[in-house]
């Protein structure tokens, strides 16, 4: 009897939560009341006083057509602040003059982490962190040690390709390219994070991949509930339960490595192969940690969170590049020749940091592919936490979400002539022309601005200011090395050997995220003798 009563209670709880869930799903679709700055709202009937129904429709359209709405708003209101409707309420798009002012504002007034918590429902998914340990280490140690980590990264690329892209030279092998690249990048990034201890540990590598996927799925699921129901609803969302398992894996894998390293450090690293501390992110974090950051369990969870920032972001690029190159195969030989010249210029034939810089055509293609397919349509996203007045008197009310319409800017004909034309050598040609005119003499900044990893007003795919992606130079090198390996060792094509950009697998737009097509198949064949 007691058991029966208990079972009934369980069922009542489940049914009640489903009913509450669906009622509140509709309710939570209504954004909170918002205070507005003096700026027009794009994509509605009246930019100052839109009718309720039209505004609500525009907010919903943002889920699947953010790209069109942001381009329309930018075209109409470029150079001034304007709002784009979104399911969370209207987001304020700001012009470059305000970006310059806001980039140095106090972090508690112009909050970067809050946007992340909001986008990925950090309270439930654990995505995002206010710790500055990993950005600090990425900004300093990762960049300072770049030359040293490229050899192990290249070694890992070779091993990872053998496992995840085992094509033969006899037949074309069809591969779901996005999956393969995510797995390869997860291994390669893990090598930089913690050496072969992490990159060869399948449990860890899988946890880093799935942590991000479950975070994304969990965030979308929990967003359907109003705030007060979320703590209860979270218990019934499988993706959120899995996130706990990924954290447990991180603790299980990383804490023992840190203990071993602590012992080794005490003995002056006398038993290690090199007699020195390992040159990897984990060790740099141990060395840079202060106060509570020194806890091993803290470092383990930060390492997992860093994998979220590093893996799916970087994996998007080779997938998008492969889609473009399959459509425009006439560029493949040109890139192979450039790689061969760069190898010849290096004394060892290896592509070290200096030789990678010589791959200017590849860098140009990477930037052009990113211009058309950036991972995020809006960057420099921040939440203004207090009423904020800019130097020209423009007032932004507290709780406003601001951002820069990065993708729309990248299609501005005044910045990028003929912007709709995909030109793989666009940035290479600009650089060549500037060089010929002597404009690059003693002007490293001008050349740097054209590089894939640069962050400036015209190119903000990596954000801007104090929170601009500190991993972007590593990402640039990693993506280049993966592309070099692919170009040297494989032939690739779309099924049926179709070419032309009209056959390109389309990216998927989900609100501000612009993701490489996850279903597309590319056929690979090992090049003879490789
Ligand atoms: C192509 C690959 C990547 C893209 C497109 C990308 C993009 C971004 C963007 C848009 C931001 C926010 C910047 C802002 O709002 O101003 C960011 C922040 C960040 N990224 Fe990346 N990222 C990539 C790869 C990486 C890698 C490989 C790492 C680590 C090794 C990394 C670590 C970080 C960290 C730690 C932050 C937060 C910075 C802070 O809190 O100040 N990212 N990234």
C-alpha cells in the first residue's frame, strides 16, 4: 500500500511538472519589461512605437532569421545605436565609437560573463565562470609558449587523423566531416591542455565534447520554463544530469594528474623525461593560481570549462573551410604550393611558428570563410548592469544587453568591396597591394589587421577589448596545421564531385549562433604515397 501511494505521488509530480512546463513555456516566451534607450527598433512597423503583435513576431523570427534581421537593421541604422528584437527582449546594437568607450569600462558595469550565463543558463549548465585564471593563462603563458607547443600539437594531429579519418588511397570514403573534425580538435586541444595524459584519455576527450553539447541542449531545454520553476524542471532534464557526470569525469581524470605533478615538482622533476615541468595549460594554471584557484578540484572544473571555449569554436573552422574548398577546388593546388614553399623555407622542413606565418593565402581563405560563416552573428556581447551615460550623452538603461552585429559589418560594401563575392584570396590580395605601395613598411599593425586572428572594428569574430578571445592565435595555428595536414595527405570532394558555391552545405542559424552543417558528408581519399 505504502509503495502504491509513493508511486502515485511520483506520477502526480511528473504529470504536474509536464503540465506546468507546457503552460509556462508559453508564459516564459514573453520577455521581461524592458527599459529602452533612445534608439530605433529594427524589423518592426514603427521603430519608436511598434505594435505589440509585430514586435512579438519579430522576436520569434530572431530564432531562425537573426542573420537577415541583423543585416537589415545594420543597413538602416549603421553608425548609430539600434535595437534588434529577440526572444529575450530587444538587444542594443552599438556602433564602433561606443565600443571604444565601453571596452575599458569596469567589468561590473559592463559585464561579459553575465551574457554567457544568460545565453547558456550558467546556473543550471555550469557554463561560464567568473574566474580569471584561464583567460589570464591563455593571454600570457599560452601565447608566450606558442612556438614550443606546436610540435606536440602536430604530432597529435597525425595520431588523431589516423583514428578519425582513416581513408585509403584506393577508394573515396564518405565521412560526416563535422563529427570527425570535432573529435580531432578535441584531441589536439587536449594535448595542449595536458599533454598525452589528456589527449589519449578517451573518457576525458569524450567528456569535453559532450560537456558542450549537453550544455547547449540543457540551456535550450531549461529556457522553456519561467525562472521560479527552473530549479525543479532542471532535475528532469537529462542533458543537465549528464553535465554533472562530465564534471565528475574531469575530477576523476585531472585531480590524480595534478597530485602526480605535485610530487614530481617536490622532487625537482628529477623523474620526468625532460627534467622540467610539463609545458601545458594545466601546469601553467597550477603555476599561476592564487588563493582558492590553487584547489585541484577548482583547476579540474576550469579545465573542463576552457574546453568549452576552445573545442567546438575551433572545430567549426576546418569544417567550414572544407565545405568552401570542395566547392572551389581550383584553389587547392595553389594552397598546396604555398605549403610546399613554406616547408622549403624552413631549415628542418617542419612548419614552425615562423613558417606558418608564411601561409598567407591559407590565412586569407580562413578569414574569408569566417567572414561568411562566423560562429557568432553578434560579438562584444555585454550586459550593462547600471544606467550608463556615454560621453556624447547617450544613455543606456541598466539591464540592457548590448552587442556588435559582427556578421552584418562583414557584409558592409564600404568596408569590404563587393562583399557578397566569396574571394578566398581577398585579404592576401589587399596585403600584396599594400606591400607594393609601400604601405606595410614599418607598419606591422596594418598587416596584422588583415590576419585571421586579428580583432578590430571591421573584424570582430573574436570579440574586442579586454575580453577579446585570448586563444585566437592558438586557434589560428591549430586550424592552419589541421588544414595543412588535410591538404598534404588527402584529396576531398563533395559527393558526386559537385563543385560551385551553390552546392555548399548551408550553415545552421540558431539565434546568434551560426553553426557548420552537422549532417554534410565529404568524401576523402588518401593521396598516393602519403
Ligand atoms: C576559432 C576559434 C575561436 C573563436 C571563434 C572564439 C571566439 C571567442 C569570442 C567571440 C569570445 C568573446 C570575446 C568578446 O566578447 O569580446 C571568446 C572569448 C574567450 N575565448 Fe575564444 N574563440 C575561439 C577559440 C578559443 C580557444 C582555442 C581558446 C583557448 C585556448 C579560447 C579561449 C577563450 C577564453 C578563455 C575567452 C574568455 C576571455 C575572457 O574572459 O576575458 N577561445 N572567444
